[in-house]
């Protein structure tokens, strides 16, 4: 009996250790025989894990002393506990197991020597606590994952802010180094009412960068000290602000400010590098414009008939009516402003967001290039006797719905000053693909009726037409009247036609 015991203890270090077998004994119950994480990925994987590659000290420490608190492995976050194995496993076995793990299931990293394990064990003999991922990252940053933001520091402030506080007047309740280089408020989001700020460096090539910012509640993004995007008010995500910034090659200071008043929270910050289609997220949370979490349901006109979409469309009002015409001409008519507000070519609208259970917020037109024709701010054009549509208090216009022609083309109806205006639209190809708008006046208005055609900058202004940033607008029947940032049409003939070409 004695001899046998003596033999086994002596023999162990001398025997070649079978890493695969030991893995099956000591690790596979949790990490899975295939390394993908046991119980359907409930446990973190070792296959394809950035933690087991590179410097082996990380994994040695985890096996020796255990691991707890949140850890992100291969893009997924876990918050579990791995018990320490240091007492049960001698150095030789740990070396053999980790050598096996680093060279299995597609992992390609060098062997771990017994000496390496010995060194780590000696250096950490006094350690009683489990490791945390955050702690290990500071000691051994992941080699294969470049942090999106270098030198990132986070500042946390307590307080029920309803707008962005002046951070220079506040004292941070916590300041942390963020070695993962990701903007992430989640460890502070256990209670409402806080604000945060992050500062780090972004390495960029030269050229135009598109930044994206979205948040619940407010946020601000600064690049090299200049404000680039801002969400001022309390409210949900889905208010993405995009801004293109021309940057020189090199490191740029990024600063993000954020406040959460109450309820849900959210913060996404991304950047599209020059000529890149994908967004690189600088935040742990990805914004809605990234991988869409809803199925795409692209609405297209069928049987050569326009398709109508009545829902919240970004850039228009709550009662915006979207129309996708054959020939890839699309528009939104606002029943709140009684005017066409948006025009674009290409695809119409992806209804997937609204039509699935995630249907909240405003859906943008399915195009990058959208002409915004009239904004409410322009309605102060009332300096003369003509009734500027629709601001006059004397002749409050009323929306009377719309009709569809046998071909499915819409005509919107507005009642104003005792008369009716029929505002019809159709897609035409002759002489060139355009959207044709036909305005007809019915009845005798009590006063002159004018309507807003365009607000904002315009070029080449003539009585019968103008251009505005790639959009050509031509009129037959009547004349355009120009203000400094506005184009009006006086409805003096029973019919006027406006042709939009782009
Ligand atoms: C009782 C279950 C269990 C056992 C047994 C176990 N682990 Fe873990 N392991 C975990 C859990 C849970 C985590 C994540 C802990 C957290 O959430 O902080 C983890 C994390 C890890 C990580 C870092 C994250 C990753 O997925 O790469 C490594 C490396 C690791 N374990 C290696 C091993 C090795 C090697 C063994 C065998 C010697 C082993 N573990 C045994 C449960 C276990």
C-alpha cells in the first residue's frame, strides 16, 4: 500500500501528461468537449477565445485562482464563476491542459511550459481571491484585440441631470482606466440618475469620417475638442445623429459625454472610416444602424402602382405619408404641414423595423441621398397680403385626406380660404424620369393662396424654375416667388405643374 502511494506521487511529474485527457476531466464539464462552452454555450468557449491565445499567464492565473464577474469572450458577455483549480492541479497538468487548449478546435498558440506555470504560481502564492476580467486585462491586455479607443478613461458622476451637466463643475464619483477601449456605461447603470464622460484616442487614416451617436438620454461627441454630434434632450434611442468630419492621419482626441435621467439607458458611438461601409463601434453597445435586428421588408411598388406607407418617417412629421412610385421616385407628404417634405431616388422604405415587434421610432428613407424640401421654420413667409400656406390665422388650411387615381397615384386635398387645392403626384419618364406634381384649385378662394415649394438654399432662381443641391424644380402655369431662403408658388391659375427631376 505504502509503496504504491509512493510510486504514484513520484511517477506523476515524470509521466508525460495527456492534456486532452486532463481537459476532459477538469475543464470539459463547463467548457464543453468541443471547447464551445457547455450547455449550449451557457459557459464561455475556449475555442476561438481571445483569452487563451497570446500570453499564457492570463489562462494560468485563471486556472490557478478562478475567475468571476463579467467577462466578454468572443463578443459575448458572461457573468459567472469559475472555481480555482490551483490546489487540485500540479504545474505539469496545468501546462499540459493549456497546451492542449491553445492548439485545439482551431486555436493556434504555442505550448505552455511547466516552468511558466511554476513562475506564475510562485508570483501569486498569496492570492486568495478569484481574478476578474478587468484586473487581468490591466496586467495582460488581449494581444489579438486592438482596443477601438486607446488610453480610454471613464468618469462617473452621480446626479439627476435633465440636460448635459457642466462636467468642469462636478466631482467624479469614480474614474477608471478602460483597457478594453470601449465606451461602456453598463457597470454603472444599476441605478438611474448619473452622467459619464470618456476620453480616449482614436487612430485614423486621412479622409472623411462619418461619426454616429445615439443615446437614451442625452449625449455629446467631441473630436479634437470640437463638438461633432449632440442629443440634447431626455428621450429614447433611435435619434441617431450622423456627422462627417475630415480628419488628418494620426491620433485624435475623442470625448463622449452622457447623461441618464431615468428609465431605459443606451449609448452608441460609431465611426465609418473613409470608403468603409461598416461601422466601427467605439461603444460596447452597437447602434441601430449596424447589424439590423429586424428582418428587412423593403417596400416596392408592385404592378406598376405606387405603394403608400403611413408610419413615422424620419425627416417628416408624425402624419407623414410616404409614397414609393414606380421608377424609383419616392416622396413623403406631411399631413401636418400640407406639403411634400422629402424626395429621394432608389429604394423606398424598409418597413421591417416598424412591422416587427421592434416597431418604435422613425424609420429613415432607404437611401443616403434625400432632398428635404420644406421645413416648418420657413413658414414665417407672411410679409405680404398673399396667404402663406399654411401659416395664416385667417385661412387655416385643413387636410381633407387623399384619393388614389385608377393607377394608384395619390392626390392630397387641402381646404383653404373657402377653396380646395388638389395636390396630385405621379412618376413620369417623359422627357426624363421625374416626379410630376399637379396642383389644381377648385372654387374661389377668399384671398390669394400661396404655398411653400422649397425652404433652404436654392440656386439658379428663375420665374419658372430653380435648382437645389442636385434637384431641379420646373414650373408650368404660374411663377415662383423667391425669398432669401424660401420659394413660394402663388396659385393664380386653376392648374400648375411642378416637375422634380434628379
Ligand atoms: C465549474 C465550471 C468550470 C470549470 C470546471 C472550468 N471553468 Fe473555465 N470558466 C468557467 C466560467 C464560468 C468562466 C467565466 C467566469 C466569469 O464569468 O467571470 C470561465 C472562464 C475561463 C477562461 C477565460 C474565458 C474564456 O472562455 O476563454 C479560461 C481561459 C478558462 N475558463 C479555462 C479553463 C480551463 C483550462 C479549465 C480546466 C482546467 C477550466 N476553465 C475549468 C467555468 C469553468
